[in-house]
């Protein structure tokens, strides 16, 4: 099916959708994605339907890279970005944080337990409050 759409694009027909709109659509799909599904580009493009199939590969790749960063900023409690890989935050609760010492990790875990949340949720809230206080 994708080959058919490639032929249609070569013939001069294009969906005429900007990369920004494609990014917004991907973020919307990611925010509605059930936790059982993998947060991968293939799943998101499949859920975009005809819009994802008609988009050029270079546009899809660029929009995916922007959508990953945007969804992590907007939903830090649900998603985390490890290098270039988008993962569910709940699946990675016990991961070691690279820039925190062991003592700091213990203190963060203790504070999160005291507040009744995971360390990722606590960090997400701290970052959001820091950003809002900075403005």
C-alpha cells in the first residue's frame, strides 16, 4: 500500500501537510496511546492512518523526532526519552539516573515515597514548577 502512495506522490499529488501539523498529530496519538502499546514510530504512523501513509519518509522522521521531545515535555509522568528511544516512564521506574549520586538517588526515592509518588513523577512535577516559576 505504501508503494502505491509513493507512486501517487511521484505523480505530483501530495497531502500538503506541514511538518508541524504532522508533529501535533503524532503527539496527539502518543497522548492517547494505551499503555499496552509500544510508543514507537511504526505504531504512531499506523494509528495516523492515511495521513501517516501519505507523508514523505523524511517528513515523518523529522516529525517523529520533534514529537518525542514534545511529548516528554508535556507528559513527563508517562514518557521518558533515553537517548533517542522513547519509553514509558512507568516501565523504567527503577532505572539509575546517570547524573545523580547514589546518596541523591536514595534521598529522591525517600522523598517520592513520602509524597506518595514515583521518583519520575516527583521530578516531573519539580521540572514543571521550576519552568512556571522561571517565566
